[in-house]
C-alpha cells in the first residue's frame, strides 16, 4: 500500500540503484546544501493525498489545540536582554495537532517507517543512516492549521526537518524561511532581528502545494507559517528522523506541543 502513496514514476525511491534515483539525489542534495530548503512537487500521488487527508479527518476531534508564545530560539524570555532582542520577541503559534500516539496502524505511520523513504532522506541530507525518532509523540506530527492558526518564526530542534504537505492554503499559510541564517556556534541575533523586523532580504516565500515534500535544515533555517486566512485548513505532516537512535523531545516542549495527556517517555 505504501508504494501507491508515493509518486514513484517521478521519485523512484524503490530503485535506489537506478541512474534516475542517483541523479535525483545528487541534484537535490546539492540544492539542499546551498539553499537550506528543497520542495519536491507531486511527491504524493492523488491517492496518497486522499489517504492522508482521510486518516486525519477521522481523527480531528482528538487533535490537541496547541497554543503558545515563543521567540525564534525557544519559549522563555531573557530579562538580561532588552525587550526588542530576538530572545524576547514573543509571538503566537497555534495549530491543531495529531501526534504519533494518535496515529497507530495508519498509512501515515507506515509511510514514516517505510525504509525507502528513510534511505532517500538519508541520501539527500548526506547521512549514512538516519533513525526513526524515539519520541512517542513527536516522531510524526500532523499540523492542522485552521483559520487564524500559524507558526511564529522559529528554529527547529532537529538538524533537518521533513514535511509532507497535504492541504495547501491560498489565503495566508505561506511558508517563509531565511535559510541557513544561523550556525551551531553563532545564533546571529543581528540578522534574525532584521527578519523579525521585516527588514531582511534573506526571506523566501513558498506557496507549498498539496502533495509536495519539503526537506529543510530546520535547526539553522529560520522559518514560519503565516496566519491562515481561509476556512479550509492548511495541513502538513512533520516526519522526524534523527542522526542517532532514541532521540526525544525535551519534557517541557512536549507538554507545550502535545498537551498534558500526551504519553510519558519510555523509562
Ligand atoms: O507546517 C509546516 O509547514 C511547518 C511546521 C514546522 O515548522 C514545525 O512543526 O516545526
Ligand atoms: Fe519548524
């Protein structure tokens, strides 16, 4: 079944030895490293989009309404810095979330675990091997952005992020990013501040389409989803892969992201 969800004629994930696969990977790997983000259109088949949407629609009533305030680097203010410092620029993030623990025995979960997808992402991100997240909730997160929802400017915890776009937005809901604006050593407050002040020329806007697949260096790429201004929700599925096994989200972020009833971490 999983194979019918992915557009294998354009993206031959099932034939990793083929010349087409190799050249696709070489090209996208290069783009990711220079651009910090790639978007692969028509990655899901029509059936793939339909299946994901149906599994999500069947569960929307159990989604967690996550609302928080954050700055690009985290959730806590830093009183030692001025009010307008990027570490104090709080902004609203809001979406309805279905986490991995809401999605057992789904096609979405099967796709997340599908070894050829993992191989493909490892190849494009230049890793010998990548691992499924150990986190019972954060491994797969469906983001349902209803009208008024959106994500504030932020960096991800994970080095790279992979996002299946399932339903697009035509009014608001734009994916904006400033690729590779920071490094591990340098938080680059100056350039981040220009982005927050709408004064940066580093910001790209992507009207991501349903069925496309995004891979981004999310830890170093500042990104956000602008407020959705339509009744139809924008829906994305964030798949988390890691460079080591048994990676978990920190406890506090788990609570903010998934609510008080999310499962505890394994002992
Ligand atoms: O939903 C999206 O397109 C982006 C999600 C995101 O940035 C995140 O969950 O960290
Ligand atoms: Fe993110």
